[in-house]
C-alpha cells in the first residue's frame, strides 16, 4: 500500500491524533459468539505452496516475465476451481504520468446470486526495496506483500469448489497496487503517489450486482502477524469489521485479530468504499506497539519466503472462509 508523500504524512498526523484520542490500551471487547455454519477447512500447506509458486515466477512487476506468468497462473487456478473468469486490461497513468499496463483478474462464483461477498488482494509486487537500507532500487520478492493475500484467496477458491456456499463470491486480484512512487524519488506533486491504480480502475468501471461487503487481504502471511482495526475499515465498514474480528476470535485466533484501533492506510479498499460504496475492510498487518507502522520488513528484501508462517495464513484463511459460510442467509449447501 502507499505510504508515500504528503498525503500519507497528513494521514499519519490524523492517525496520531486518533490514537491519542483512543489511547493505546487494547480494547476489552468480548467477541459476539455465533453459531458456526459448516465451512471447509482452510489448508495452509496449500496456501503456502501458492506463495512459493508466485515467488518462483520472479518479480510480479508489470513488464517482467514473472508478472505475466503469475497473472496466467491466477487465471488458470480460478478457472480450474470452477469460477467464471475475466480480465480487465488497459493502460493507466501512474505517478509522473508514467504509463502502466493494467491486468485485473476477476473470478465469480454463483454468478447470478444477488447475495454476494467481495474478496480481493493485489497481485503485483513492489519494484523497489525503498524501505531497505541496501539495494533500494531493486525489486523485492513480495512473499508477504502480497503473494500471501493472493495465496489465501486461491486456497479459499479451492475450498469453495469443494463445498459451494449458497451466496455468490467475487474474487478480484488487483494489479498495480504497489507501483507507487519510491520514497527515494523527489516528489513533484505530493498527491501524485501512484498507488492503488488497479482497484481505482475496477471501482470506476464497476457494473453488475454489488456485493454486500468486501474483504481486502494485504500482507497476511508473516510470522507473528497481528491484524488491527484499521481506521478506514472502522469508518466505512464498522459492523462488518467487528463481525470478522469476532469470528476470528471465536475460531481461536485472538492472538491475531486484535481489537486495537490503528491509523488509516491508503490501500485498495479506499476506492471500493469511496467510488462504489461497498463497505470494504482491510485485513493488513500493523505494528500494535507503534500504531502507524506496518510489518517491520515492509518493502524490504526481507520480504521473502522465509518470512512466511503457515499459522498466520491459517488464521486469516480460516476466518475469511468462515465469514463466507456464516453470512446471513448463507446456509451450507449440500453440494
Ligand atoms: Zn506494498
């Protein structure tokens, strides 16, 4: 996600203000307990293998062969799992008027259902290690950011294919989230940060049945990851956010789904909330001790396969899977 420029600095100031108002004590919320619908088991070994495969393709940076191969891989997996697949391709403008080829990948389950959930993640990887001390201008593996989010969605797609939910599921893999201006670049226009281009394009061109709510996954695989109540998720999708956190806690992942509120993140969920009005939350790793920071290895070369932990993948994957089957009116089908 973008944490670049004056826009982000002002967001961080807002964030500091909010945190100041909230205090840093963990919220003592007692999670609501609900009846758990029968949901498939999320297989973290399978999810891990999807991360390995993505990293194995090389950098998922537009114009590089790893990007092409990974896009083809996602499309083929969705197709194999019985999703109706489509792509959005175009050329869009990033920071400094740079042109980027865009490839958003979309998979739909139960296409005709009017009762739908949106699950999304960006599939491109960062072309710079601009938060690293060394080799700042080289691309990163992006095992956590965001092969992890893609892998969790693909494993959920596999689970769905084995036990169909009654609701519809829209899976969207956004391109061009992480091609924003590097921090070592001089900023001509602070608002010209160039992040989240794929989700902006998808949101601007949205048509069809609107999902009831959305879940964005970004950096959901690192060892010891914790997920907090991100500011914009709280503002735009409060009840959905708490519903997901409560389910995560009920499933036994209370060490992951933390009720601390943390500052705003300009991530793909912003355009979805603002341009379409689908309440969309962001499950993203934050630093609970320093509430404006992300994962410590964010946008560095340490974002590699070694950073990934299957238990983290399971906590997010099983929780989101349960959400799909536990939505109101969502009875597990006998299929
Ligand atoms: Zn990133």
